[in-house]
């Protein structure tokens, strides 16, 4: 990396040299915030519970089963989109979830 140097004993952390970045052409910096400014797992679980609540309007299913089916869909999407940004798409996870569960896509529920 041109503007960052890996820090020893900090895993994947890098120290950024902002003086090198501030070259007059830089408009912004994109940071990955997962588990940095908020606790990802807690927020993710909350969102899944809300999705489960909506799903129960059309099909009675336990949260445990919903989570297993969601995780299966997620693994399938990751397998088919390996090493691509789409492998992180919750939209694709839910699309695959509905295809697996109902043999069709529910666009309104996927969104």
C-alpha cells in the first residue's frame, strides 16, 4: 500500500500516513466500519430477528430454523460469488433464501 504501513502485532491493522494522502486530489477516504464504530453481531442479530418477524406473516417458522436456512443461503451465495463483492450482498442471501424455501423469489420481502 502506497499510503499505509502494516503495524506489527496488530493483525490486519495498518497505520496510514495522512500527509502522503493529502495531495490536493484526495476527495475522501472509505473505511470499513464493521465492529469498529458499532458492534456488528448485535446489529446483525437484531436485523435478522426483524426479518424473521416479517417472514412469519406468510410462514410459521422458528427463529432457529430461519437462521439455519439463512446461513445455508449465505453459504451458497458465497460459494457462487467467491472473491467478488457480491459475496457480501444480503440482498442475494435473501433472494437465495426465498428460492430455497419457496422455490421462487419474493421481491417485496427480499427488499
